[in-house]
C-alpha cells in the first residue's frame, strides 16, 4: 500500500523511553486518494510514537463495501529500506511487483515484500471482492540490510487454539507457533481471535516492545481497556501480556520486536537515513517513470537544482540502472511522487 497523503511529512523516527502501564495510540483517518477514496485508520507513525520494534507504519481499513468505497486501487509506486506486511480479514488483493512476483493477498495469509535497495509494486482489490477489511504494515530494515536485493515471501500460518481463543502467528514466534518468514530484526506479528469473555495470558519476550491493535469487539490489555481501532503500546521489560475480551469477543493484531536502535527518516513511501537520501530516491523514481518535474522544490538546500548526481531529465533505458525495477506492460500509470516542501526539511523525533 502506498502512503498517498498529498503532503506527507518527513519523520525522524527513533526509539523512545519506556513508560509504565499501557500507552494508547489513537488512529487518524487518511484517504487513499480520490473523491470516493477508501479511508484507512493510521496508528503508526505519529508524534506520540514512531516505532514499535522495527514496525514503523500501520494502516487499518474496513470493513468497507467495495461498491461504496471503490476498493483498493493503488497503482505502481516505489519503496526503499523497508518490508511491507499485508494481512487481510476479508476480501482479496492482487499484487504485482518489479522483482517479478505476482501474488494474491487473502485472509489468513501473509504477504511480505522486502523493498531493500528499491522496488515498485501495485495493489488492486479483485473484481470478486465485495467487502475489504485488513491491515497494511511496514517494517524498517536495519542499516545492514536496507540495501539488499528486493524479494517476496508468502506464508499461510496454521491456527493455534486454546480455551476461547485462536491465534495465527505470521511473523516470529508465539505460543509454540513459529513463522518461517525471514525478518532482519527480531519481530512478532500475530492475529488473535477471542470469544466472549475469553482471557489469554501470553508469555512474551521481555526484550520486545509490543503493540496491540483492536480490530473488533472490546478488549483489556493488562487490565487497561484498549478502544476499537486504537493501538495499545507496552514497553520492553514485560514477560507476559494479559488479554481479556468483552462480551462480544475481540479480534486483535499483536506486533512486537526488539527496539530498532537506529534513527530512520520516512517520507512518502521511502525509508532512509537522511533528508538527502529521500530527495535522491524521489528524483530517481520520477526519472524512471518519466515524470520530469525538476526537483519539485526538493533540493537538499531548498533550491530547485536537485541533489548532486540525481538527474531527472529523462527516464533511463529499460532495465538499465533502474532502482525501482521494470514492471509488467499493460498496467495502470505509475503514481508520481508528491512535491517535497520548499525548504530543506529538518528531521524531528
């Protein structure tokens, strides 16, 4: 999924200090673009907290009737320095990418795309999808892995069940279930369904910080109510998490990981380490799709010249020097990058 905000902010993300109890992260509504756009509820990143482990982005959407919202229509767009994690509750999405992978995203199956040094992909809900409901997450790659070759993995976790609950672990390990999907920092990702009034205590890695997104129903985390669509954050140092469902049960996503320990800069669909990297990524994407707009006020010094060595006057020859790769013919036009602000952006965090 692309971050299609008209004026996305550049964010310097870094691990914050731990706090007692459960910190609540409220969602904000973000349209994916257009007058009939599908809205998403974004809980990461935000000013209050930018990272949970290496998790740096969480969009939660639906259930949306495709006939009303138009469904997911995200043409080819770029990514750098991250992994995208797609998880659906209802519906189906078709994925194409420049590394040559074509896959379907279906409920209960994780699709993980590693952008590494650069990739482009598209996502469209399928014609048979009537209701779309799920989550899109990003994981920041550590410095040692962020320039790797792009790749893709698909995995359908077997459910693990107990008294009043069912769990699907799609990344990492929990309650005896281990995902084979490769990550580059210690991570956890799981969907948990709890019946009415069910209680579940999870033994967790105390070196992890965790986030719990409530998709439906009502739930208390360690005795603290977490409202629907909110993300409850728990700092490192906890060896267990206690989940208690309300009378309607609950469906939640649990994410976690060791604190990344690195500063990252996020803007639009790029993760880098500096303002200048982001400007160069943008310029190269615009050049590759033939969207020559100068530096669109994005030069490192605030001028219109663009970063040194990042020529944007013409698209490179097909297959040569393409950071974001070739793409199958006959696809909708690629998304051009938004304009950068007029002045050099000062990282914050």
